[in-house]
C-alpha cells in the first residue's frame, strides 16, 4: 500500500493506494498516530486508490477513528470503490464512520467551520 499525505489549511488528507490489509495496516496506524501526536487531528482518508480492505485494515480504521476522536479531532472517509464499500457494509462500519462520495464533498461538509 502507498500512502500519500497532503495538507490544505488544517486538514490532512491521506490518499491510500493499493490494499489495506494484514501486511500494511500498521503503516496506516503509524501515519495516523504521528499526525495526532503533532496535533494534526483533522484527517480525511481518500480511498479513491484503494482496491481492497481486509478485516485487519478495517480494525486499523476503527482504531484510528477512536484515537482521533479521543483527541477531539475529526477523521472522515471519502471516495470508496464499490468493493471497499461492500466490506464496510458487511461489518456494519458504514454506521460508525462519516463517509462521503467525493473529496470535495468531504472537505466542504465535514470540515466546515461553524
């Protein structure tokens, strides 16, 4: 899996490419932990390049959102391919995450200032 990190204003986007599974979920968790440690806790995870996600990948996302939420941050997901979305649906994770159809929608709705 490849993770590309970009930042716009206070929002960090993690663009995932490939597979998030048992072989690399720790890499994803380390990225999120590093962001939170640096008080960068407004995180958008862009799944447009993600081909597949395993149960280990799903657990790492659950851990990540809990960690970010505990620091009063926001972690949202966007641009899921059908196969990945089905994995979320199967385990009921679509109810646990804020998921947006596209990046622009996520940026304007999830992170807008009150």
